[in-house]
């Protein structure tokens, strides 16, 4: 076991069941993991078995972001989790949350670590983190994400490490920098996407590592969705808009760093950028998807900073096999840094996130269907939207095969306000909302972004607003 | 005229009418001013006369924040303004905006300067700034605010200075630091409220100063509202909450810097803090009100950083007479710095802002009545709310002498989302919403913050939500 550099720590290897037995019911458990990358895969299963055998676990579970089904799915189905923060995208967990069986609150990913340190969720009893190596001093080299593992390890009473040899030793990929708490906070000294400001492993007192579990289970990994007709058109509208801003002198010839949300639209945008002829781009994002490796290969992307690598199994292999080359052009940071408003603002990041629906004021719903059904969560979109140099939201103009308009008079849940939405883009066009009045924004969104079939009824709504309201600044909910 | 240190510039003194004649209709005019402090008072009147005499001025007017009636009122009533950014609180202007006669858009005050530099509002043709002195190199010492004067001067083609001798020479009060644009941005090196990082005057090429107008008109000044029964109870609930957080170890014994909004509730909070026995507090805020001087006198406040001094005439005199002492404990910064998310987050500021209404999810309406009538604007509340170490919103539980509840099922306009509201406080109590589910938040807000007379109908709404919704995460608008 040459991935454990400390002889003392080698003695702490045990089974997943023995490790899970160390977790006390009713406590706060923090886990590594960020979008199906870098999460512990064996101990959670053993914890689930305790719950299935009738033990009342009532755990509060805190991760970086969403995690794989072996963790969120298994624990949700077993009933082991009472409370869950700050984000999720698991079918079983989502169902339990929407049934009111698991308490959940959305937290901005960039603010999670600070809240954990402040003690808002109570003391963290156990941290369970996946590692690709453990160094002599007890410090932990993560696998395919950092997430909030740095802070969870720092705050936890005890640390369980899952050492995963399905992943090579990834030393040199991560840049661990954990801010102090006010009044001792200093500037986060990142001025370029590629700046490394911390150390390659998560500091950990070896005495806090109670056990080590050996694992060979690969990450479930992220989706490899190919662009479809609609996401392709959205991506082309985005790239055309950015080129227009460059031509007008409002964006520099070398674009500022880009942040792009996860999923099909995100992949389509990356794909379109790869074919745009642009070279030397940089990414300052939270999740880096498979397409990023191709963009690095082609020179489209010169450097990519994130908190997780959410690759398909095929791209995981490609990354592992060429790790020494890729690690010169990729850095993984704690989510407190990848999603730091300070750094995002300083770099002038162009933030591109997906909306579930957007309204005529420019408000965006990222989280709920019909105001009461949670989809995934706000994730890091707010960290970026609120602090970016340019904030873009993208959405298909319609959902349910064209039956529903994603442009509505009023969103059923507001995650990002009109004040933060600079540009709204659908497959029909890009609406630049900056400096526009509420009525100007509404007209522009209808004529540019809405599907033509829904424009007449949206125009009718605005006609009613203009006629029925005594005051004319803002678009209310009409009966 | 010993306030003008350059002999060349002394030759540029002219009348307000001559200065106003230099402004070209249809252009963008930027003015100094932030909450009835430090705004030009003579040239705007002369501009208004041009409009009153029938000239089609169609100006786009950009200020730091709200300004006095001699500026916003006069120009609005004369019809000289076509577009207005980023904030206002003037009766005539508000009426014109709500009638749809003046185009207005709310902009986060901390983001205004960046947007001006980017060119989102078009090129700034003329900057009209109030000064207490003009130095040999052409640089401008502001009066009672900085606002966005630094950036407006930097971007303007020509600069008109109103040199105001109703104010003493305030050299040494201001700290002018204007960030560069990405990719050249560096950390803003403020780690303590009292850190001075820039220079005492606004850099300006003397050739850009086209004329200088002499003025002796004092600032209209801010309100001196005494706490009433309700705001006093809100303030006591806030201080009790903060002390509870200190006792629980979630806030340090010496509180982090405080930000407090303008107006009666803000004054009541400062007054309650002054009587709390706390000493050595610091303020990192945008507007410093009269009460701050008393708090400095008593030692309650050790240092105050802001972008404007909005004092009553009595406190203006007190400040002027003791300027050499007060300037050791007060600094005025550009609003890009006073409202910088980077600095606010680093300092762990406790942000306290007023809501018009708040809803059961924790969303806050700061700007609109009934969704279509603008009151003032979002101002800097979003800059603080989104980045603070602790975000508090305060509101009386009722309005219109108890006839309306300020706690509603759904706010009619969302300025701050549930994700950003940590604590909601009314005269009935403080609801700590952090880490709570939507239903938990709603129940807590009803039982803690709502007026007892409105609790039954709010409980009934939640009963309906729980019964009628198929999913149970989030509080929708029910028919």
C-alpha cells in the first residue's frame, strides 16, 4: 500500500463495515464529493446497511455538492439521512426531499465552508473523504474533486479516509487553500486562473484519521450528452453574442475566464466554443466536463480551474493516462475558492448557467418546478451570477416538447433576481438586459427569447400590465 | 480662491449657466452625490432651465446613488432627463419613473462603476462633481461623499467642478482607489475597516476640467429620525440576537464590522447599539448617518468606513468644526470599494437592511409596492446581502397602521432571494433561517416575526400549501 506514506497510518486499514460502525447516530457527517466525482463509495453503503437493519441513524449529511448514487441514493433509500446540505441531484434523495421525509436547504456552494466553520449546522463529527494518497504528515491528496473536503476535515472530530486505487496518485492536481475566518481573513491572491496559492494536499492531523478503507470503485462520472438541435442553437447564439460584445469593445479580444454549468447545454456551449476558432481561453468554473479535455488538446482552452472533474468513464481513462500533461493545465480548488465571489469578480468571469424558467422581468428559477418541487438546487449558480463580470442565463424557450413556455410572466420560484441577469439566451436569440427598464426588458425577452408560438400570449400579458397597472415600473402578477 | 491650488485652473471659474451650456443634449452626464450629500447644486438648476425653456435635453443621468432635490427634483420636473441610473429617492423623479416618463433601471451600487467603465450606458460625456478643493495636479478633493465620482471623472470627456465653500477643505477624509479592469485587477488590499489604500483626491487631467463653478449651498442632508416604539423594538431584537450569537460562539466578542441601511430603522439600530454597552465597534457601510458621530464620541464606534456622510445640518456643523479629530476615525471610499463584495466577504460584515415586505420563504422585497410601483431602489443592499458574513433584514411586521402585514405568503417583487436571507427581524422577534427547510422557515417566520393578528391567516396559507401541493419543498403562489 505505497499510497499511504506513513507506516503508522497503514495500521489503520479496516473494512467499510468497521469504519461505518464508528459513525454515531444523530451526528453531522461531512463527505467529499462534487457531482459524481471524488465521493466515498464504500462506507456510505455500510452506513446504509446499519439503517436498513433498523438502526435510527438520523444523520445530517453535508457534501461539497451532489454525489453518486452509492452515497446519496443508498443513504436516502435506507432512511439514514435526516438532514441534507447543500445540493443534490439524486433521484431517490430528491423524491425523499419532495415527500418531506428528508430536510433539505439549498446553500450557495461558495458559502458552505464558511457556514460549516461558523457552526451553523452544528459540530461536524465525522468526515469521510476519498483520497488518492495519504502523505507522511497525514495530509490527504484528494481524487477527482476537492469540494469542501478541506473544511470538513479541518472541522471534523474524526476522519475516515477511503483510499481509492481505481484512480492514480493525483498529487499535484489540487491547490488547497482554506481562508481563515474574519477578522484574520486576507485577500485570496488569485489574479490569473492558473495561479496556485496553496498546497497539494489537505492538511490533517494523523491522529484524527481514525481508519482507512481501501476502495477500487471508479467514479460514476458525469454525462457525455452530445449537443442536440436546441442546445446547439443556444450555444451558437451565445458565441455570437460574445463576439458582438468583443466587436463593440465591451469584451476583450481574449475573453475573460468562462464558467459554464453542468449538463447538456453546458456541453453544447463548450463544443460550440471549440468550433469558434477561439484559442487560449481559460475556464474558472466549478465543474469541468469531458469536453474540456478535448478543448485543452486543441488549444481552445489554455487553462482550466475547477473544483471537480466530472468526466465520462472514457474521459476518466484519457485523463489518468495523460495525467502528467493535463495537470499542467488543470487545477482543482476547494469550492470556497472556485466559487469565491472575490475571485470571480476580480477575474471578470463570464458566468453561463442554465435556467428552468425565466420571466419577463429577468428573474430566473433554477431550482423548483411549480414553486414546490425541488429539482437539483441552486448549487454555485448564485456565486457566479452575483459576482461575474457578465452574467448569462440560458434556457430552451420551451419544455415538454414545446407544450410549455420557459419564458413566463412570473417565475414560480426566484433564485436569481432581475438585478443579476445581464443576458438571457434561448435558441431564438440573446436579450441583453443591462440598463433596460422593466418594460424594455419584457418586450426584448418576448421578441428575442420566447418561442414564436408563445409570443402572442406574452404580449397580451404585457398589454394588460400596461393598461391595468396604475404605476409603470415593474411587472406584477396579474390575477 | 485658495481652494484651487492651480493658477491655470483658477482662470476657468464661470457661472452655473455658462457651465450648463457646455452640456450637449442627448449625452450621458455623470454626477457626484450619494444620499443628499456631495452632489452638485447649481449647474443642475441651470440645466433644468434649458429644458424649461423648451430645449430637448434627453440626458442620461448617472449618479452614485440618490441626490438632493436641487438635482434629481429639478431635472425631473423640467423634463431634462430621459434615462436615470442607478438609484433615487426623490419624489418628483419617482413620480416620473412610475408614470413611465423617465426610463430607470435599478443597478447594484457596487457594480455601477464597473458597468460605466465597460461602456454599458454609452460614453460618459460630462462629469459634474462637487469638490471641497482642487489640487495643483488637477485632482479633485470631494465633499461629503465619493460615490462613483472617481470613475465618472475618469471616463468623462469633460469635467465640470462645483467648488463648494459651504464645506471646509476636507482633504484627508477620502481614500480614492479605483480598481483596474480585468485581466489587470488585483486584490483590493483592505483587511481592516480603517485601512487606507489609495490617495486623498480623485485623479483628473487638468485639461479635462472645462470650467469651475463656485457654490456656497450646503447639502440638504439626511434625516435625523428618532427611534419610535416599533423601530426601537426591532433594534432591541437585533441586538439581543447578536448577543445570543456571541454567547453561542458563532460571533466573536468584538463584533465584525456592521453595515446598516439609511433611515429610521437604521438610526434606531445605531441608537440601540450605542446603549448596548458595546465598545470599539466598526462600521463598513455605504452611508454614515448622524448617530455615527455620537457613537464615535462615546467610544461605541472605533472606526467608520462609508461612501457618504448623510448628516442633519446640525451634525454637518459638528463634523466640520471637529474635522481634524473625526477624520482620524472616518474614511470615505468610492462606492465600488465601500460596496465591494470582495471586501464585505473578507471582513465578515454583518449586513442589516430594511425590507418593504418579506415572505414565508425568506424572499425580500426592497423596491416595489404591489410589484409595479418603484419606491427608491435596491441601492447597495444586494452588494451587502449577498456577500456578508451575516445577512439580516429588518421590517416592521405591519404597515399602514397595522392594516397590512409586511410578512406575506409571496412578495410582490423579489430583490433578495431566500438563499441570501440569514435572519429576519421584526418588532416581534428574530427568525434565524440558516439551514432551515422551506416549511421550517415559514413556520418560524409566522410564529416569530408576523404580527399576532396576521398569524392565523398565514398559518392557514401554510396549511393549504401542505395539503394542496403534491410536493413539499417550497412555498408556491396558491390561487
